[in-house]
């Protein structure tokens, strides 16, 4: 639990400048979807622009004659590069090509309690289980 002394004077009532009036920032894919672009459009633009140089990304971002989708994606790559924020690029990649599959190895060791039983013991166990089953009715 937080030390209440550390919280005094730090709430929104005393520091209203900390209130995010615009809400949580939208993710890049949401912005593109709102502008009418499809997942296919995003995939195509991302796949192509992932191989652009920084100079090419800057040129795309500054060219007003290009489609908005290319300008937005170029800008996101440039921001990611400038801030070292690869979460933006990862977000675009996950929407464009999907999350990578992860393999999980599971090793289960199970030995049946019936494995070493004789036929007579198995028959006795079957009879016992049938009685339990029928007794419940």
C-alpha cells in the first residue's frame, strides 16, 4: 500500500495539469481504420515501407501528394527511430502480419494405474466402477 504522506498534494484536484483531457492516445491502426483504410492497405504499406531508408521515410512524410496511409506509417517509423519506441512499429507489424506463433513444449508423464493389472484385476475394477456408477442413480 502507498505511503499516504507521499500522496499529499499530488492528486488531480491540486494538479489539474496532469489530467489527460483527450483520453488515451489512439493506436496507429485505429487512426488508419478511422480514415477508411483496410487491413490489406495497412499490410501493403507497412511491408513496402519497412525496407525504406530514413531519407526515404522523411521524403514520404513530407510529400503532401502521397496517400495519408503512407505518410502516417512513415511518421510512425520516424518517431519510433527518433525515440527508440519500437512498440509503435511492433503494433503496426502485429496488425499487418499477425503476432508470431510461440511454440510451447509440454512433457507429461502419466502412467496408468491399470497398466500392470491382470485380466482378473481389470474385470474386478470394472465391476467396482459399474457398481459406483449405478449406485448414484
